[in-house]
């Protein structure tokens, strides 16, 4: 199972804190993490294992969206900063749209991310549909 994590600059510390808080859970559930470049760097600096894409404004959001469309990513945690402007807003909207099109869970805050994590593990423990 693969989880994508992205965080705006004002939310990167919150994302790393969230991942650290749930490290044991993510590890035991065998969830791989892919991140946009700068978020991934912050996570790696905190000792987490992540696969890094480009930074969001340089195409990382699009790279993650492509993996969502290819059914390679099972959930996206995108901790957005609603109080700041973001020059790559069209990329952000595209990623959110792709998640909706492909019915992939998208959490934009820690409370929702916790709920999605619980659901992902529950789904992974269910028998596969034929």
C-alpha cells in the first residue's frame, strides 16, 4: 500500500509530526510513503523513509496525480495552508480532482488523515474481491 504526503510550507512541520506520531502504525501496516520534494526532505531529515518526487511547484503534485491515476497510490494526505496564497494552485486543484475521479481518499488536515489511516488498514485486512 502506498500513501502520498504533501504539505504547504506552513504545514510541513505538522505533517512530519503526524508521520512520526503514526510511525509504528505505518510501519506495521507496511505502508510506503511517497512525498513531494521539500515535504519529503523534511520527513527524511526526521528519520523517515520516503520516496521523493519533485517539489510541488516544479511538478511533484502532477507526478503524484499520475500515480493516483495509475492506481499506484491508495491515499493522499495533503496538509494545505488555507490562509496563504499558492502560485501552483492549478496543480493542487488538478491533484484533488484526480483523487475524486479515481475515488482515492484525500485528507487535507490531520483529523481527516487519522480517519483515513484507520480505514486503509481496515481495507487492507479485508479479503480481496474476485
